[in-house]
C-alpha cells in the first residue's frame, strides 16, 4: 500500500515539474495533472482508496 501511495504522490509532482520547466501555462498543466490523477485513481487497489475512509 505504501508503494501505491508514494506512486500517486510522486508521479503527478514530477510531471507538473517537468511541464512547468518547459514554461507551459499553469492552467493547462493543472488540468492535465487532474486528468492524470483521475486515470491513476482507476489503477489503485481498494485498500489504498479506502485507507482513510471513516464511518459517519
């Protein structure tokens, strides 16, 4: 589980950094990063997706 959490953290950050170094507009980069996160969410296992869920 820790590996998946690390992956979901480092992948978008490195992509954002690389695109900002290219002097791309921040709005475009952030929209693409959100799309990337949406795609990545589908690849995560249930334990990761529910690790902070609490009963109401």
